[in-house]
């Protein structure tokens, strides 16, 4: 139990370093009764060893000592053990020395001879100062830690906002694509009715004229050209209808791996002529897909055909199928890739980078995938070429 003479800092370790045994005994008797834990050293070297081992709160350090003087010991303590404070003992008439030692890091000084009350006052003041300073250090460290946490929270918030923004932009882009397909459906229905009927009439009249103008070979060539161009326009209209109209057949359990094998066999001759290497990765145990087998075949055929078009002089076609919560399909080529500014437009109807393309292939793919509640997106590969990714639910 603490007595009336016990210090409020009782329990703190205080190291007394002095080469005079009488000083050590006096200080020990004065401070131990106040509840301090007292350590003693007779030279500077021993003092440093005890500071390193015991981590005292305060050192009472004599300026003149053997082995290592007080100034050297003070410098070592303040540089290596900043949590340990130092009061310097000096001889009478050494005020200038004491001031220089305080500038070197001592918290206070005490002239010999000194009285116990003065010693107690100096020690309590030094320990009070140490307590305040250590608390300030803890507050500063806590503030730094808090700032670091706030910065980390801000970065995480910015990351989440950016992620949600990308998701919203992606959802908005997908919504616009669906709207374009819906609008295309209305346009296609009108085109089919308003254009294909006159085209049939033009084709019929051209055939009749061809039969009537057998004496003029040049006329036959012109009429043949008319028929070819009519057929080409009709083919474009058929593709336009395919991109927007969905006449879904009966759903069955589709083995996508088997469909993929059939589609690749259809392109076998083209693959050989272009000297394209085919790498196929099919995960074992993939569930069947509830879908129209013809639509899945058309989807794979369009994407593989596009990939082969990008590799006229050879390359590698990589096709992978993997299961999970959804069926994942990836079709990659080693062609020139897709310009970054065009990635968001590749699924737009009529958009194409081919000289003779109609821009319906990926629109048809988008229409099929969206019809099953799936996702489709394109990205450039790090090495070369592009990759089309598809995710389809097993049933929708």
C-alpha cells in the first residue's frame, strides 16, 4: 500500500549512474522509499548495458565517470533509447556544462551536493514531462495510423466506386445493345416486306429479259450481274432478319462439346488451307445446356469464322469450354486484335472492320446469348489477337 511519501510514478525504474558509492546509497535510500525500482551503475559503460537490458524510465547520470564520461553516455542513451530520459549530476559551479548537456538531450540537471526534496522534485518533474511527451508520441503515432487507415478506406472506396461505375457502364452498354436489336427487329420486318418483294420482281424480269435477248451476249452479262446483285441484297436481308428475329426451335439437352467438334469439322478445310493450329480445351464433366442446338451451332460457327478471318496467313485458334455456375466459352485468335476504341462497338448491327463484311455476325451472337440470359464480351489478349468470352446459364 502506498504511503504519503510514495510518488505517483511509483513502480518506474530509475537507474543511478555515479562512481561515488555514497551518492548511490543516498539516492537509493531516498527513492526506494517512494516506490521506485532502483538500479545502480558505477561507470558509463555499465550504465548503457543496464539501459539496454532494463529499459528504465529515467537515468540519473553523473557528468564525470570512469570508462565512459557522462556526455558520451548521454548521447548514446538519447540516440538509442529515446524513451529513457536523463538528469545530469554536475559539480558545484558547472552551470555552463549543465546547460550544454541539456542541449545535448538531458531533461534536467542537478548540482552536487543536493537535498532529497530537490531530488524528489526534479525526478517527479522529469517523469511528468516524460509521461506527457510519450503520450504525445502515442497520439501522433495514432494519428498517423488513423490517416493511413483513412487513406486505405478512401482507396478502397475509390476502387469500389470505379468498379460499380464500370459495371453500370457495362450494363448500360448491354441495355443499349438490346435496344438496338429490338429496334433492328422492327426495321427488319419492314425491310423484308418492302424490299424483298420488289427484289423478287426485279430478279424475275431480269430472267425474262435474259431469255429474250439471246442474240446480244453483252446484255446477258449485264443481266447476270443484275441477278447476282439482287441475290446479294437478298442475302443481306436474310442476315439482317437473323440478327434481329428469333425463331427458337425446341429446347433439348445440348452437349456443347459435341457441337463444338461438329463446327470445327465444318471449318476443317479452311483451317488446313490457312495453316491454323487449333488448341481445344474442354473440361470434363460439363453439364448439358438447355438450348436450341442449331442456335448454339450458329453461335460457335460465327465466332470461329470471325477468328479464322483474322488469321489468313496462319496462327493459333484456341477454344475452351469450362463448367461452374455457368458454362464458360472462350474463343481466341492470334490475329491483329481489335482497336481499343472499337471494342465497345463490335456487337453493334452493321458494324464491321472487314472490307466485305455485313456486320451481322457478332450481332447474331449477341442476340443468341442475350436470349438465354447470358453474357458475351470481347477483349484483346496480352500477347496478340482477341478473345471472345461467353457465359451461359445451363437453363434460363
